[in-house]
C-alpha cells in the first residue's frame, strides 16, 4: 500500500511510521483559505490571504501534473481519497487517467476537496450516517471512521490503570479536556477559568488537559497561577499526545472539540462527552455536535462560554444517570469494524 500526502505535510511522519504503508510519496497541493468568522467583503480585502490563495492555485496545477506522472508510474487498481487539499490534484489526475477512486468523509459536512472531486468518485464512504450528506444515495455507504485499536470500551479496571499511569490514582473524579491535535486556545482559557470552582466543589478532582504543543507551557502556568498548590498537583497538562486513549479513558467527563475522528474514538471508549465545536470554515463541527446532541449522545456547549461549560461539567459530575445515558448513546454510534468496512468498500470499486 502506498500513502500520498502533500509536500511538507505537518504529520507526514505518521505515514512513515505506519507498518501497513510500504511507501510514502508527496505531491504539491494548494490550500484554499476560508477563515471562519470573516464576512465575504472582509475576505476580498484580506490581501495576504488572497495572495496566498492565488499562489496555491499554482501549487495545485503543479500537483496535478505530478499526480498524473505518479499514477502512471504506480498504475494503482483503485484509490481511497480521504480528503484534504492534496485530494484535488490526486482526484483530478485519477479521473483523467480512468483510475477508480473512493472518497471518505469523516465529518457530517464533506470537505471542499472531496466535494471538488466528488463527481467522478465511484463510491462515497462516510464517517457518519448517510442522511447527513448530500451525495447521491445510491453511491453513498456509511462505513464509519477507522481509528487505532487502542480505543476500546473503558472498564473500571482500565480506567484505574489509566489514572495510575497519569499520577491521578487518588482522584475520585477526573475531567479530561482535548482541544484537537494542535490544542484550542479559547477552550484552554475557558477551562482554566472554571477549574478553581470545580476543584472547590469536588474535592479530590483531577484534571487532564491536552493543551496542544504550542499552548502547553502557557496553560501549565495559568493553572499554577489560578489554583492552590494542592489543587495544581492534581492537574496533568500535556502537549501533543500521539494516542489519546489513556488521557480520555481516565476521565469521568471528557470535554472535546467535535471533530468526527475524535468523536469516533470517544464512541468506542463509551465516555460521557461535552462537545465544544471549533469555529472552522464549513461549520462541520457544529453540525457534528448538533447531530450527537439530538441523538442524546453528548452535551453541546458553544465556544467561548465558560459559564455554560461549568454548568455542563457540574451536571455530568453530579448526575451519574445522565452521564451513563450519554455514554451509552454515544457507544451506540460506534463502528468498531470501520477499517474493515472501508477496505471492503474500496475494493468493491475495482
């Protein structure tokens, strides 16, 4: 199996470390920047962004030429295209050469790249139920999202092991905050601002905070400033974590962004979750969180609302029956065989 990513990809090392990928190749690709929160007229007068987008049109054209040469050399039987801006040159080149491909969307709103290449896809595999997508229903199959085998239902014994490994074995309750692979600045600040009140109301409360590599030092200093010394000792601040299963599995309540892959991992662990959607272009995290809230599988809190976050955490820490209901609701959405199903769907496109 050959993995393709864009040149200078931030996480290309993950491809190279994967035992199932025999070779990794890189292709030029351009990004279309659509920053959430900006009005259309603000985007037109954002000269820096405009120039970067124009530059990246050239990168996409170059990537298309590189992709054609690469696909002619490799002569693959079928492609699985996961999305991201590298999908555009690869998908367009595959269509030109008559190579079948399957797209896969994790989030409930398909990414722009997959939408641009969707017309020539043999099958659209989805990470969430088919009804959430605008793809032709006869070409769309709900496979779920493949995640690491490390994610499994958290038993009391496993939770105890996770806590011991994190140095929180003496805590009666634990909260874990995960802002995504690169952290989340506003969510970090919101959590620190309510941590003192939570520590006072729930003695022996522990906190695991995955802050993101860029925010790790700042968040640790903020906790040390806001909390008493004994309270601060029960806070574990982490930067980038390769696999988040232990950090999440130690928790009675997980506060998370609403990215579909993160949600898939949490569903396999069957944990009570509070979702705080990120303000991203396309608003796919909002749609993910809205769907899960309607399914009684999670609570949703708006970004930048620490009082609502405090209320949601307090509710789940004090109401075991609601926490159990949410964890069971989320676990019903789990797709433990997602990788197998996606492989079968991909091979069926031959």
